[in-house]
C-alpha cells in the first residue's frame, strides 16, 4: 500500500485535470469618486459564461452607470443610474474584458459599490472534452459549478441585506433626530405660552 504522501500525490494528479476546468469567482467592494469612473479587467476565455451582480451600498441617490465591454469594444451589458442588478452573458471572444462603473452624473457624492461575478465554461466549449472526463471528474465539475452559483447568490443576498440594513439605520437616525427636534420645539412653545399667559394676566400695581 502506498504511504500517506504518495496517496496525497496520487489524489492531486487525479483531480488536476478537473481543477483546470473549474470556474473562478471574484468579489470586490470599492468607492467611485464623484465625476469619476472605475474600470476592472479580467481575462476570459472564448465561450465562457460570465454572470454576477452589483449593488450600490452607499452614497447619494445610490445609482451608477454600468458598462461591460468585450476586447473588441462590443458592449455586452449596459445600464444607467441603477442601484443594483444581475447580469449574464457568453464571452464572444477571448481576451481582457472591461467592467466599468461610472459616477460621472454626481458632482459631489462618491458611491460605494459591491461587485461580484463568476466565470465558467459553457456547454458548447466543453462538448469536445466531456468525453475525456471520468464520471468522478464530471461530478466534481458539477459540484463546483453548483457551489459557485450558491456562493454568488449568497454574496448578492449579503449585499442586499447590507443595503437594507444601512437604509433602516439611516431611517431610524432621521426619525430620532426629527423626534428630538420636535420635542425641543414643543418645549419651547410651552415655555413661551406660559410666559405669555403670565404676562397677560399679570396685575400691575402702582
């Protein structure tokens, strides 16, 4: 029987062909300054499926312009003044894809954006090599793709939860300040009425 290091080495060799096919994921949180644009680049193979989500967590009206382009300059996804969104597209060509978030509509306020995406292979790209995969490798591949989808969804839900929590905290703070101001105004009006009534009914003696 092989020793433990030898077994580990054999397992690495067994899963190495499968690991080279596994998709990769990325998650970012960044600030887009007023009148600025932030762009990110990622190398994507041809026929790969790119999917993910974005969310404006803080700043101004919570909106940004989003544009994703292929290496040739073709626009694959574009929205304007959006708070959140999901996207999915198949890469038409290999190369560095550009993911841009613009805050040029704002002249004062910066925006905090959370962005995550997963890059995987489409069925058309894998059709030629599926016949070379063992059943175990196919199972590992399916599990990996399922986990990536779950992770992406969890990140999206965490972003939404953070956004709603910030909104709730902001609303609570505004209600608290409004209640405080309202209480101060009521106390001031009561004191003024007391002073006015006392002054009105005051009997002046010669």
